[in-house]
C-alpha cells in the first residue's frame, strides 16, 4: 500500500509502475489535480485503465456523486 498527498503525485507514481498496482483508492476532491482528472489519465493509459478504481466522495455529497457517476458512464461508453 502506498499513500500520496495529492492527485498529481498519485499519477506520477502510478504511471511509473502500473504493474505493481492492484487497486486505486482515491477521492474526488484532491489537491493538484481533481479526482476526475486523475480518473481520465488512468482511463487513457493503456495499462492503468485495467486497474480497478474506488473513488470516495467526502461527506454526503449527492451532487458530486451524481456528477462522478455520470462522468464514469460517459468515459466508459466511449
């Protein structure tokens, strides 16, 4: 398990060694780049796109949850 302080550091670490990652646990609200941007980078990467992602939304934020769900549905349908 590896923890990083922000989305950009997560992406740098992930793209540097994607074969060592079994699961990505992230938040939607991240410093540096958003969880949406991180998910986009992951899904566009040939190896990383196959790694399961669990994204957490802080507190109970129904609007953010709906936006994230819509984002994932639109990205995966392409």
